[in-house]
């Protein structure tokens, strides 16, 4: 009992220190803005700056190829040519909320799951890596896995996001597939965190349950976590008691519900946490 109380007290102390450090960091950035007398301005044409929309930027790439470019194909030293549509980052607007929200999701999930760089993470539906980039950067090479069905999103991930962020050396295992088929990730891989952000709500309930059944053996016993965002209607539609029974039959149990806020814009997300049953 005494050991437990000491552990809880230590955890609270660490949490308080993290909170105070966070407040100090926020104060620092606000002080920098104030010290430089900065205010938000309209992004208009001014000396040395020529604002372009993504459509205009794409047209510039097609028409002018940039300020300096190789004329002949044999002289072109571009090692990994990227389509202009990806270079102008139009895929950053695919999510209905700012691209910056990916960092919020990463920080919430990494902290809630007590991840370390050696942890293994599986994302179901990583899209263009809005969240995944942060996990890939944090984890050691080959420890981030993803199943994604959308071809254009995968092209953006491989042809633009990974090389532009200097993350090719991390070699994440990103697989094109659907129907919750995880066979290409290997039978012996066990994950510390499996998460699905706004994915299950677009799937038939039956397919979600199939996926959960296949994922149980891939989740680290006791310490591993599954996080699902927005809602769990695949479960609630069955009714509370029936949902609990269905989860138990798979070897899973519902843990708790979380909310987390965005750092940069007025937004919060709801996440539901699951773990393997201890019985």
C-alpha cells in the first residue's frame, strides 16, 4: 500500500513538473512574438515575397519548372522526381482540419501509451502521414507500420513526405491494402500501440470486428493499447453489455475514454482506449 502511494505521488509530481515546463515554453514563444512587435498581417505581394495559391504554384511548376532547372533529360540530376501536385502540398488539406493537428495526435498517443523509441506502432489508415511522420521521426527504424488503402495518399507519403522530411532512413513499413488484412506485417510482430484515427467510422461494423479479432494477437499483452478516435459505434450499436461480451470473446476489454486539445487551433478529439484482457 505504501509503495503504491509513493508511486502515485511520484507520478503526480512528474505530471506537475511537465505542466510547469509546458507553461514556461508557451510563455517563451509568446514573449518572442511580443518582443518583436509581431501582429498577423494579410499575406499580399510585397518586396521579395510573391504569395501564390497552390493552384498558381502548380501552374508555375508546369510552365516555368522553377527559377533554375535542367533543360535536357540527360542533364537532370533529380534523384527522386516528385509530381508537382505533391510538391505544392495539396494533400495537406485532405483532412478537414489543419495539417498541424497531426502533432497533437502524436503527442497524446505517445504519452498515453508510454512509448519509447524502441516501441512498435501500427496505424490503420495512415493516409499521407499527417500523424505518422511524427511517430516515424520518434521511433527507431522500421518500427512504424501502417495499412492504407488510398493510392494517392500512399504516393504522397512515399514520393513527398518521407523524402522531404529526411525520414527515408527510418524505412517505415507502409502497406497498401484493405479489408483489415495485416498478413504482410509478419506473424511475429507485437505492437505497443495500434491506433485508428477517424477510420473505423467509415467501415462496416462487421469489418471492424474482423480487424479487431486479427489484431488481438498483435497487441502486446497487458501494456499494449488500441486507440480509436471519434466514436465506437461498431460497439455501442450492440448495447453496452453485449459490446463488453463481444470484446471479451476476442480477448479485449474497454479501458477508458480520453479527450485532448489542439495546441494551435480550437479543436479537441475523443479517443477510446482498449487493451488485452488480463484473464
